[in-house]
């Protein structure tokens, strides 16, 4: 079910001219270890001001919008959560138009699913997202992706995490360094 849903969603996003990448749990299945995931997270390379474009995709797919006031919710969270009614699968469309997001979406890797190429975050960008999120499950996912993909570009990962450290006064690079030891 996930594969068909991803393929249909990818096709609608591409037809609407919306750049995207699948990340988080579904990307962990691709780059890391199999694990249970009940949702789909898709970063879209447009700003929240372009919500109407995503609403068109959502309408075409007959997804149910979860928040009562989608516009206010997206303005506050930069996420549009929807539900595929037939399967009960939740999909989060995450609005991001930062320089990093644009680059990560541009680097996304095409994977054949359900007769359609679906764009997934690279293993490096998945590690960045997981380290940034920082929850125990995310750190474990990042560790498994690093173990399964020993030739990752750790310089690329470290560069972006240092930039996030500087911008947000955080310590993501140290968290990542701990995964390498």
C-alpha cells in the first residue's frame, strides 16, 4: 500500500511542478534497517505561502486534510498533515525552501516504486535530518544508516550540521561526531 501511495503522490507532485523528497521513516527503510513506520513524510521545496499548490495535489488524491484550519496550521508549523482515508496512512507535507532543503531535494535519489520513480532523500541528507531531530529513535536510525552505508560523504554531513549549529546555537556536529566513534 505504501508503495502505490508514494507512487501516486509523487506523480501528482511532479505534475504540479512541485519539487519534493521522501524522508524520515520511509527513507530509513531504503537506506537503513527495516522497521515499522505508519506514516509518510515528504518535504516539498516550496514555501507555506504556496499552500494552494499542495491543496490541489491533496484534492486530486482525495486525501483528507487533518487540521480544521489548514492555512493557520501551515503558517504555524510549516506542515500540512493529511490522511489517506482508505488505508489510514498519514502523510505530512513539510514546507521548506531553505538553501539546505533546495540542495537536499536536488540531491534526492530516484527509486522505482509502483511503476513510478519516487525521489528519496540521500543517505547523507537522511542522517542530517535524523541528527537534527535528535530523538532517541532518530539517533538510532542515523547510526544504522551510517553502518549500512560506510562510504557516505561525512564531510557533507558535518558541513551542514556545523552550519545549523551556527545558525541555531546548537551542537548537532558533536552529536554526529558521537555517532562516528
